C-alpha cells in the first residue's frame, strides 16, 4: 500500500510542477529554466509533506526530515541522469528508443527514492544515532565497530588485495584496527602480522590470536612480501616518512597496497574529527612512492557513488558529531554495489577513495 501511495504522491508532485511552470510562464513571462528552478523545489516540498502525513505518517522533526528527503531526491535525480546517459551513449543499446531509456532510468530512480524514503527519511531516528562527544578525537573503536558491518564495502576491499596474496607470502596489515581484513587475508597467506598503534585495538587483535606490533619500527626490514593498509595513512602527521618505513620492510619484489580517502572538497570537520590530517588524489598519492626503487602497478579511484552521497551530506549540514549505523548500512547494502558500474567509467577521474599498488624492484 505504501508504494502505491508513494507513486500517487509522485504524480501529485508532477502535477504541481506543471501548474507552477504554466503559471510562471503564462502570467509572469518567466523562462522555462527559471520556472523549473521554482517548480522543482516546491514539488519536492509538496511530495515530502504528503509522504510525511499520509504515506509514512512520520513523527520525526520536520526540518531534519526535509533535509534528508532533499538528499534522497537529489541522489535519485543523479541516478536517473547517469543511467539515462549510460544507456544512450552505449553502442550496445543504439537501437533503444530514448523514451524507453528515460522510462527505465526513471523506474530505477523511483525504486531508489522509495527505498531511501522508507529507510532513511521517514524511519524513526531516535534509535539510530550513536552519539560522539562534541570535542571529538579519533575514537578508533567506535568508528571501526560500525564499519565492520559494511558487508559489501569490506568485501570489495578484500577483493582488491586478494590477487596479491598467496600461501607462501608473509603479509603485514598496517593499521589493522579490529582485524576485519586480517582475518580474511590470513586464510590466503603463510603468515600475517598486524601493526596497530592504538593500545586498546592492539589488545583486541592479540585476544583474537593475531601477532601484533605497536609500530612499524618494530618490524624487521626486508621481511614482508606484501603490505596492505586501508584508511590508515591519513592518520599520520608525516605520511612520507611512514611510506618510507613501510617500503623498507618489503622484500625484493614485495608489493605494497595503500588505500586512503580521496577528494579534497570532501575533507571536512568530520574527517578531522576522526583523526584525518589530509585526503589524497592519484597524483599526491603517487608522489609518495617516487624515487624508491618501486614499480607502480596500478592506481585507481573507487566508490564514485560515495562522492555524491558524502558531498550532499556535507553541504546539507548534517550533524557531523555522530555516526549513524542505519544510514551506513543502507548505503552499503543498496547503493555501494552501484559502483560496479560507475567505477568502470570514473576510476581515473573521481572517487571517495583512491588506492595505489607498487612493487619493490632492484
């Protein structure tokens, strides 16, 4: 029943746009573009109000809910445009009528906006929030305890390093956290060593049975065949010195894999709040590996869909001092898999994260 009411409400929004455009153009001689700039936000407001009162009978705070609704609608619009563009520019779909492409794109975006409205906008917010203090410092346990439940995201990261693992390799997990990736990697290598500076996290790793060191200086030089690191380098004041230390631990022909946040325009107080000193792009990350007898094997952006989500989250001014597990899980389940398509097109241009793979040579 709710989806029927949701579709009906979408029709009401469409009629609202038609009426406003007609009035603006006919009575006030406004241009079509100017009329649309007025009609779209008003249609969004109308559909939000009807969905709030009738479809989902929400009792959330109105302003916060409206911001979330705008967020979902904008993402839905971007999905519509991207799918339409991908269809009409793909040679395999040349015979498809543009109207059919638009219909399919609209259907996909409607499914997205319905799921987003039901799971993100009009759901009860009181039980979803994990509050963090206003003077937030890096709380690794809090962040990592949430991230370990992002199944698709973690699986994707594990698949990125899997080609470099074998049953004869000695592996180092730099910034191992709670050992989510070390647990999986240990099944494909001879041995794994975790480096984790945080005392409490290192104790958890030891309780799980991992060999653990508090810093890279404690690791023997030229003793590791493969080093990987997920979202750790950005926490170090001197990232260049850290990379130098890591490379020194590699054996000849050893491989290093570094995965970090990307896109400077996404860097915000949220990043600072969890201990980030910087974000990267392919050029700045590559520069850290220059002049070190390294052969660059691969570099790429990932999670292009996450760029839109994070950017809108930032500009809409959401409270940055909490981590919302429900939103994170919804993004991981429904939206992160879209990167399988979009990253194929955008992996040299943009992504929420960037990684590099290099091999130590003579």
